[in-house]
C-alpha cells in the first residue's frame, strides 16, 4: 500500500479500514477466494475515498482512478516483492539505525508500538515518539519506495537483517504468521544478495530455530531447550539451516548472524558441545557488546563449568528489567541449593513476565522449589 500511496500514515489508515470492512462482511458473506487481493483492493478504494473527501491532492486522485477491481487483479508474487521494497524504504540511511528498525517493525512486521518497545527494552511512549519522528523523516526526505541499486544495498543490510530477525523473534513466541513472513523475507533477501554471508547466516539461524517450533510449547507452557523432545524437531529444516550456514561460511562469514547460526547448529547436536558454545558466545559478545548475548554466555558457561561460574558472569550483567536474567539467576541459584534466593529471583521474573506461557513455567518452577 505504501508503494501505491506514497504516504505511510495514509497506507496504515487505509489498511486498517480494509480490515474493519472485512470483519463486518466476511462473517456473513464468507471469506473471498483471494483474501489478500480483496484487502488490497478495498484499502485502495478507501484511500481514494479519503482523498476525495478531504478535497486534497486532486491530481493524485485522477491518476489513481482504476477500473472496478477483481480479486485476481494482483499477481500472486506481488506481496513478497512489495514487502521487500517497503523493508528497504524504511531502512534508509537518512534514518538512524534504531529508527530504521523501529519504523519497519511497526509498519511491516505487524507489531504494535508496545511490541516494538519491548523489543528495544524502552517505555512505550518513548518508542511511539521515535516512530512518529521516523515517519516524518521519511516524508520530508522523500525517500523512494523501491529496492535500491546494488551499490547501495550494503549500507542498509544491517538494519534489514535486524528487522527480519526481530519479526521472526516476535513470531517465535507463538505467532506462526510472523515467523513465516520472516522466513519468506529471508529467502527473498538471499536471492537479492546471494554473496552476502550475513544474509545466509540469518536464514540459517531462523531455519534452525524454526525446526524446534513444535517442541517449544506443551499444554500452554513454554518448554526450555534442555527439556525439549528432539524427536519433534524438523530434520529437513535443520538440514536446510546447516546448508545455509555452510554457504555463509564458504563466503568467509564471521559476523553476528553467522556466529548465532553456528551456535544454533551446535544446539541441534547430542550431546551438546557446551565449551564450544560458550566460546562462540564470547566471540559474539565482543562483536555486539549486547548484555543479552552475555546472558546467553552465562548459561553456556554454567553448563560447561558449573552454576557458580555461570553466576559469576551473570552478576556482571546490567539487565534488571529483563525477565530472563532473573529466571536464569533463579535456576543457577536452585542448582546451588540457595532456595530462598532462587524463590526471590523467580518472583522478580514473574513480575516482568507478560506472556501466559512464560508465567506458567515460572509458577511451576516456584512450586517445585517448595
């Protein structure tokens, strides 16, 4: 829709209008044969109506006049291409990296402002202001809706990869549609940039994680990796992920996504090579400086060298508002027999948990302490 209208706000409003019409009509009339084309056609008509009603941009209205649409008007492959174009539009270097990722998650990823704020670990009002400023910048800079020429792709790829991975992560929590969207974008991007190792690294990482999806939940409760049933993992996806990783390594890849994919590949082995996993996390931590990566390193160190060593790493991390810091600390304290401390850490994690599957697991862990 943005490519058709050239205005992010209007595209969002028209799309929302189309979904409202669908909610009203589809229960009585039934779902159309091609729901996506129906929604796009309806959104376009709503946008035209809005232009007419406001008596502005009359010349655009004349140019936008189209024949009566049918459901088959759009080509089947138009959707992925348009999403990739929007992805590169929002990831324009005129915006800061953070603004690029936040705006794209909001407009392309289907995430709410609250979802985006959680991804960045900032308050929702703060993120809302950043997104508004980013939209204004897109409008004022007249950023074109298109995939840039080849020589400009490298300056945007870091933000594009970050967006796709965050969309995938949001879907990995239980939204299959978002995960599927991220995987399709990963394929499209690897076709667009076949010689970029980090692109193949990200695709490998997503495939290796997606392979474990069916084992991640049990009776409404999230299942940690150590407790998952490997027989439920998708062997074909693991093989495809490792093929993509091999391609990235053949291109001499050593960036963050290639390292993460290497870790995910090791997690699919039995037994797991925890010293190697810990070493890869140490390398990844140097590259990213991320406290979340350090948290994962603490887990690997605990498995390789014991809970005291893991706690020593954990105690250096400043992430008090992150529930997994406290749930990990609780688990290591429990292993050391420090039950009262573990209970307090679990309670802190519960205060921060927003998903029912997470809360269910934490409540069971507290009950097991008793």
